[in-house]
């Protein structure tokens, strides 16, 4: 109890994690968790304000945090499983209408579109369905790449829903778990870029769209300076540069991937805290050379890190590292000894 009193946030984080783990293993009902959370919170309030039992109130607060973590996980699972797009199944091609919420992701023989679906046209019937859809679009060396699609573009894609069946041991297929972690409710397949149609023509200059345009232009420049032997292809050096800058590892060829895995360097191409630390060091050193005041350097670095986190489109490892770095730099701006 002594440690809980002196390190409350540590124990709150541990009990929240324990609640999430509890729900992932036992799947309790949301109807029982919510009243229990409210009752535990009321008990904590009564213990502290009426009876002045600090230790007892702390126990109830920890119990409330546990139940809130369990409730949050259960609610998220229920919402995902009951999503209309997740339930949607079709044996043939359907037309999906929606908005891109991420830039297209590129691989060696296909592109991936991430669409926030608004409605579906199937068997001459339109139905309003919401959810996040990942569409795999096959392409060849002769087909045009999807470089003219950006975040917030409205699109129509003719695609076929892909089955969620996959390799498994005793649990759900790993692809299901991966898609759920990305909040992708379903996935589909289109055999040609010709089945992708851009609907909106008006200009949209939202910050996310501007960053998406910059990202696509950067990828185009990499393709120009590191072009491959085929049309619209990229050299192994360009694919490695693209992975280091943007975290796009889909166009690294198999031989390069095997070499990196054997050498133990493949993890460097997953943008994470190490990249944020290197970027922070290089930029701060550059600002020092230019003799920019320290506090202004902190502020400029914070702005760039926010921009970079959006440029790589919110990868979890980058978000964690960026948030921690921003908290440290903000502390340096507000106080000196951090």
C-alpha cells in the first residue's frame, strides 16, 4: 500500500492493463461491468469524503480503474463485431463508396487503399454501411500507379470481399487480429486500378490532405531518382530509402528482406523510438550550429515531430515515441530541470 500511495499513476496503469487483459481472456458482459464500475467509484467517494479512509478509497479507485479497463475493451470488441461492414459478405464484386482516411500503401505488385465506407451497391441495391475497409488493388508494370489519390478523397471502388479464413493454431487467424488492431472491419480485392474511381473534384486543403500530398510527392521523387528496370518500379536502394523515411516496407524485395533479417538489421526499418531519437539529435545539433536559441530549438523540434508523426500516418510506435519526446521537450520549455 505504501508504494500505491507514493506511485499512484503506476498502479493505475497496471490495474487498467489488468482489466483489459481480464476482458480479453474471459469476455465478461458490458451490462455487468458498467454498474460495477459505478458502484466501485461511489464506494471510493464515500470512503474518502465521508469516512476519511484514504487507503480504502485507494483500493476502490484501483478497482474502478480495473473495471473501466475491462469495460473499455469489452465495448470496443462488441462495437467491432457488430459493425455493419464487418458483417457484410458478398460472393461477387460490389461497389464501395467512401473516403480515404489514409494514403495508399504500396507493395511490389499491388496497392492498398484504406476507405471509410459510407454505402455499398450490391446486386442493384444500395445500402448505407459504415466501417473501415482495406482494398488490395493489383497492378502491373504497365498500369498507372495510384499516386493521384490522397487523404479525404471520395472514391468508388469495385471490389470483392476477401474471406477472413487463414492459418491458425488454436485462436483466431492472425490476419483477423492484425486487422482488428488497425480498426479495419473488412478487406476486399480489386484486380485492376481501373476499378478505382475518384469521385470528388473540388479542392480540399485540410492539413491531413496536404501532408498526404507531400508524402505522395516524396514517393514519386524516390521513384524518379531510384527507378527500377520496369515502368513504375523502384530499385532496391529506393525501396530501402522509402522504408527508412516513411516506414513503407512493402516494396523491399525478398532477397533484400532476407539479407536484412540474417544480419539482424530488419528491425531498423520499422519506424520507432530509435528513429525519433536520431531525428531529434540531428535537428537539435543542426539548430545549435545555426545558433538558434535553445528554447526556440525545442519548439521547432516539437513542431517537426508532430509533422513527422502525421507523415508516417500515426504508426503506434512513432506515436508513443513522439508523445514521450513532446512531453520531455514541453517540460524543458516550462521547467529547466527535467
